[in-house]
C-alpha cells in the first residue's frame, strides 16, 4: 500500500476513530486502526467489538492495500506533524511494517495483518429514518447525565430510545435514569421510525455519537434492529454499535402525576445559590435542604465537620410550607439542562419524587428523588 494524504484530513479522521480503541487490550489487534487504500481514498476503521467507527478520507492512492497499526501511536505522530504537511503511508513487503513519511520526518510502525481485524457486521437493520443532527444532539445532551454507571444494573447503562403515541401524535422519546434521577425528552417522531423496537444505546456509544454529531453535518441517518444500531453522519463517518440486551424498566410508573405544590424559581439565581451553599456540604452526602413557604425559599446546608450555610430567594409559591432535601450535584445537573429562565418544581411531600421542568408541558422532563436532611 502506498498512499499520500493531507495531515489535517488524516488527523481529523484519526480523531474520530481512535477514541473507541481502549488503551489496554488483551487482544493486540483491538489496539490497532485498520487503514485501507482503495478507489475512494483512505478508509480508517477502529473497533472495541461493541462499537465500530469507519471513515474514508480523500487521498492519493498509488498502490492499493490494507494493514493495521497502533491507533494511539499513529494519532500522536500525525498530531505532532506541522500544519499543512503531506503524509505518506507505505507498507513494505513481508515485514508487515508501515513507514510514515512527512517532510524530513520518518517513522516505522509495527503492523498486524488486516485479515485478523474483526468486522462488526451490522446484518439486517430493518428500521431506518433520518433526523436533524441538532435533534439527535438534544436527545443525548438532555438525558446523558442521568445514565447509570452501576454495572450490576446494566440495563440502565444507556439511553432508552422508543416511539409512542402522545395526544394523537407519534413521538420519539429518550429516557435515562440511575434510580436517583430520571431524564426524559421527546420530539416529533421522524418518518420511518413507527414500529421501531425500544432500544437501549450504551453509554460509550452515546458519548461517541455526541462527539461525532458536533461536526457531523446537518442530518444523521439511523438504521437499527433489536440488537444493533448504525449512525451515518453527513461528514462520512459511520458508527455501528451493539445495543444493550436487556429490558428498560417501566419508567412511567416513577413519573409523579399528582404533585400539586408548584414552585417556580429563577433558574440561574437558584443554580448559583445551590452551588454556593453546597460548598459546605460533605462530599459523600451533598445534601441541600429546601425550605419553601409562600413567596420565599430558604436553601441550607449543615455539615458537622465544616459548618453551615443558608441563602434565601424570592419565589413563586402559594401552597403549604414544605421542607425537602436533594443532592446538590443532581439539582445542578438538572438545572443546567433547562432552557428557559425559570424552573418549575412540582412537589408533593418530603419523601416523594419531585418533577422538574422549564414550564408546564415542556418537551424535557426530569424526576428527582429526595434525600433525608
């Protein structure tokens, strides 16, 4: 194989694909990126057996061929080359080594044969639809923070995507929960998504999609089956991921419908006040107490080790007085996702889940379990 490619294009593509490669691998080939010179240019592919990312970049292919080289090493080499450089990639005979040349720089990398590189064949993906990159980004950003990191409850280690009828219209809904908080956001379902199975997209794939969607163009094509999903970005990047094989819990049961105490606060002043008083809270507990009464909210933290803090805010509230505690970090995570100037809390009692939205009927909805304070 002999290929010449622009440093900027190669670096951008390596940036996309090398992230899925784990730093430590028991299978040596999984540390490598596959480079294939062909009629379309230079194709790059990387996988961890659960996710596969492929991209083709324009290149001058003198001799076609393919090989695999250590992903993080070639990424670091190309990253350190000067801007505007031309990069020549060449494999030599029986030794299986790859030579990288650019200007006066020359590197030789050990290679493994492309025949050993695993192929995460997608198989049949019967459900297909396209959605705006901005919509996909929003579905992920509004829910990602609530994904559970507890490996024993593996079915919570991703975002649950499904369609359902809401008020006579079909919606595509994303849900994530870790048992302490729940995030749910919906949009009008794209054409072709009706009848798709409910799927759980794993946390690592979600993280990669979020990075790729940033410079992935205007629309994203999605193809899926009950076990795999494929995202085709307008930039030419293709990501295939296995889905979590599990049943997402009936999240509807934990969304309260009878919370009748409505508290409306200015979002930014509230978030800043929570951040300030939580400075005193213990790292383990991080509990902040909300004492709410007509027109007034008192935030307080008491920590036997480091002291106490209080702050008051004017709020819109005219129900019975209520004291309730929350994890300060979780409160800040949720308020940072709200889009409006205000936050609407629907409260019931100190032991029941609280509903948080921008406003009544907003597309994004959050549920937060209280803490004892």
